[in-house]
C-alpha cells in the first residue's frame, strides 16, 4: 500500500456493474477478505492488479477512473491546506500581525496536516477509499466557511491560529489519497501513478495562489472572502463526483502490525529524512514564498501574488517526471543527483538573498521548486523498491517477496508522508527565526543548504555506495535461485549487474 498500515491481498475481482459489486471473498490463498464481506455501496470484493491479464481487461480502466477523481479531491485538499499562505497576503497593517506572526500562522496548518496524515492513512481501509474520499472532501467546507467568518481586521491572532489549524485537514487528504490509489495499481505502474496523483494534488497550491492574485488584482486586497467563495461549490462538486464514480476495495485491510514493523525499520526513518528534504521543502517554500518576497524584497501584495504561484506550479508538474525517471534509472540515483542540484540552487538563492537581487533570487528559488518536485517523485518511488530489496535479502521470492514488500512499504509510506510534511513546519519556523534575528531569510537558506548536503550524503551512504549495492545484489542473486517467471528474470538481471526493474534495484 502507499501510505500505511494497509495491505492489499492478491484477490481477483469480479467486475459487475458499479453500485453493487460483489464476488467470492476467498483469495488465492484461501483466506477470507478481512473476515467479512462488504457488498453494495460500490465495493469491489476482489482485486488483483498484478495479474497482467486482469489489468488489461478490467483493472486499468477502473484504476484510471478512480485516479482521476482522487486527483480532483486531493487537488482541492492541497488548495485548502495552503489557504493561509494566500490569506496572509491580504493582511495589511490594519490586521496588526508582524512578519514573524505571519510565518507562524502559515506554519500551523502544516503541523496539523502532517499529524493528520497518520489517521487518514488508516481511514481508507476502515471506511473504504471512495467513502473516505467523499467524507474528507466534504470536511474541507469547515475551514473555508470558518475562515470566511473571521477574515477581517480586529480578529484576534489566537482566533486566526485556531482557524488556520482547521485547514490542516487538507493536508491529511494526501495520505488517504495516496494509500487508496496505491492499492489500485500494480507495482510496475506505481511510480507514474503515485507521481501523477501527488502532482495533480500539489497543483492545488499554485491554483489557489493564482486565484488570490486574480482577486487582489481586480477587487483589491480588502476582499479575501472572494477566494473562499470560489471553493465552496468546488468542494461540493468534488465530493459528489467522488460519491458517483469512485470505488471501495474490500481486500484492503488495516494492519497495525505492519505499522509497528515499519516503525522499527531503520529505512523508514532514513526515507523520512529524505522526504523532509524534498516534500518538506516543497510545501514549506510554497507557504512562505509570498512572505519572503514581501519582507525581503519589499514587494506589495499584488507583486508578491504575481510571482508566488510559479514555483509551486512547476514543482507540481514535474513530480510525475521524477517518478518516471526513478522507474527508468532508479530512485536512489535520481534522488542523489537531485539533492546535489538542490544544493547548487540554494547557493544561488543565498547569494541573491545577501545581495538583495530579486531576479537572481527568483531564478534560484524557482529552480529549487522544480527540484523539490522531481525529488518528491523519486523518493516516493524508492520506498517500495527498498522493501522489495529487503524481501530478497531475506531469501523471499516471487509472490511471497511481493507481499512482504507491499505490506512494509505501505505502512512506511504513511509514516514517511507524515514526517515529510512536518519539514514544511521547520521551513516556516526557520524563516520566522531568521527574519526575527537578522531581518533577512539568508540564515534560513544556509541551514537549508546544510540539510540538503546531509540528505545527499545519506542517500549515497545508505543506498548507493558500493558496499550497500553489493549487499542488495547478493540478496538478489540468492533470491533469483528460487524465483521463476518474469520475477526471476528481473531479479537475476539485477544480480548480474544489468538494468532491472527499479523495485529490485531501489
């Protein structure tokens, strides 16, 4: 599974018409589907995307339909999550909030969203992917409606903090969406599918920033409620479409034991660090970009809003490319190169920040956004590859190795996604402290550069140095002896040093 503690059993579905999918609940191993049969309400009782015949005939069509509406709901979730990065642009002197207070205000939804990713991951198996998507989308109405009530001068800062915290529900949507879509796709397709799902969701950040620009440029900075009014019907539409066209997968069950096993696995925390460096940077920079432009380069709200959307938009669009490159060349290689490039781009930003050169700053900062998007795709692709390699090292092969990899990687993704989101909190707190102490973002960027150096070193030391690669190759060679069919050929190719599928090579 993609995000956590949920396991997709290899069971072949029937494909009876939506609204009442039913089927035999016995899997190929003879076990029951989670101990109960759930019929009606668009439940698919049997699902086996790894069966290439099933995938061609039925699975791909169903998966694509669910992916499309998952992207829509996650997209709006990201817009709501980043709502306060736009609202602060409307907060002029009459609101009485200084730059440090604004940085903290946009950090609060990041914290809440990161924490909510863990329970949201479990919710997919508990309620069904379609059912939870409908409910979680409808919940987005709460932070939008409450923000419309309080968004005016004279509201206390404490009230703003509480209302901003409500927007964290939009961040939780990512975890449940990724968990759900991961269950629909076979391992060989996950890099592209998860990258597309996440990238389509991430685009919600620049979209609401563009909407903020439109409102400020036409109606002025005194009308933030116009932004909020646009999202009410969109949220309702997304929830209705999810109810009509998405499906629940009965074979997906919560596995708290997998979550505990993943928490004890060192690779889970190594990848959490790397995801802080990629996604934490993306979401943190997205929330802070406008404030940095206003406070470091004295841009007006309109001038800031005209630039803030560019980086998040490009970073979102290239995330699927990062997944595709990782599918082709290996997630660890792409991630290492990406951190090296992020270090160079941060060096450009540090120079521009110190010299207060806005054109150079924009070049470096937008390059950082693009690289965070590529890194988001490549790091998420590494996770199933790591646990597949772990299975091979343990002497597992074939379906047994695949089940082990799915179980642990799914649980790990929930934890990694939650920790990575908290990186955005660290970004905004670093900016807050930097502007408080130095009146500039330069010290914060220096600390980010140090982080990328550490992440690059960890990527190489754990996944790419010759000794580490040798251990994985040895495990692959041992597993190849007991593997058969396409899986055996793939494993043997890795053992011989040839290019194999990335899930066996990390």
